[in-house]
């Protein structure tokens, strides 16, 4: 794993070289209990995004720099794009995943309802949740899509606050990339996108960020100018634990 520095994470003169450079990053995201850091996740997410998007999004040559505020700088011919990243994951789910990796609970378990405002569990409470493996009431109707939209809007709004603070560097464009690990059952992507755009905070998000990308294990949602588009995730020869 490379450290943040002024040195480019990758350079490419054309789309073929870009795919080779992305593959050469050999990004492996360790399990949460084995040293996973935000840096692992950031580089994994940006690699998948750049492998997925069409070269029409930039003009070659390009170089990508891993930095802070925003997390990445994508320099293209005649344009600079800042890219902010956030992982959308409930704190308790991340903690429980770490405990499961330590050998607690069954290998297969129910998807647990997460809440944006639930208090952080103690180790004892988290272990009990894991051992009980209570399916709860489940999801009804369009509740997965609505819950997902509320969660994505929450994480996106948090980045608006950060991007508006003094010292946050501005470029020709600023994008926001959300790595979606919010636990809901399979949700309909178009319905989810509609509900997300209806969230009251989204107007401020799309005013601050010219493009919002949300990446899960199957697709990348793209939001810009109040509209949504969809890309099938193209994996870049990387893996996430």
C-alpha cells in the first residue's frame, strides 16, 4: 500500500495504459480485524471507479494523486478534478464484522437493520447481537430503497460540511465517491436513485459536488444536475476482504 504523497498514484497516456496501471496497483483491502485502514478503502474505491468509467470523463494524459482535502486529485489535460471519498457503513456493523472475523457467531447470519442514530454498542452488546442473530421484522415494500436513500444522503451531507470548511482546496470540478457498505437487502437501483434525489439535503450535495458516485459490489450510481445514471462495476483486478 502506498503512502499519501505528492507523487502520483498512477499516470496514464491512454485508456489501455490506464487499465494496466490500475491493475498494477494490486489493491487488497484486508478484513476489518486485520489492519484495514481508510487508505486501503480509498484506493480500492478510486481504482474501481476509474476502471468503470468511460475515458470520455477525462482527456489524456492523466495522473492521480492521493492526498487530503480532497482525498484525490485527478489531473487531466486542461482540467483538474478533486475527488472526496467516504465509506457508508454503520459503525456497529463495522465493529460486528470485526468480531465475526475473530470467530464469533455463525458463518452465515441475517442482515441486521441499521440506524443512522443508533448508539455505539459495547463489546458485550455487540457479541450478544451476533450470538442472538435475530432477523427482526425484516423489510417491507420499498423500505430497503428508502432506508438506503436516507443513509446515502446522510453520508453525502457530511462531506458537504467538510468541503465547505476553510482550507479545503477547490479545483475545476469536485466529485464525491461513496463506497456503499450500508446493509439492506437487494434494492432496486432506479427506485433507490429516485428516493435519493428526493432527499431534502441532496440539492446542497449536488451544488457542492459536480458529480456524486455511489459504488457497491455490482454497480456505480452517478448523480449530476438532478439526474441519475448507472454503470456496471468493472473490477480492476483488485479484491476487498
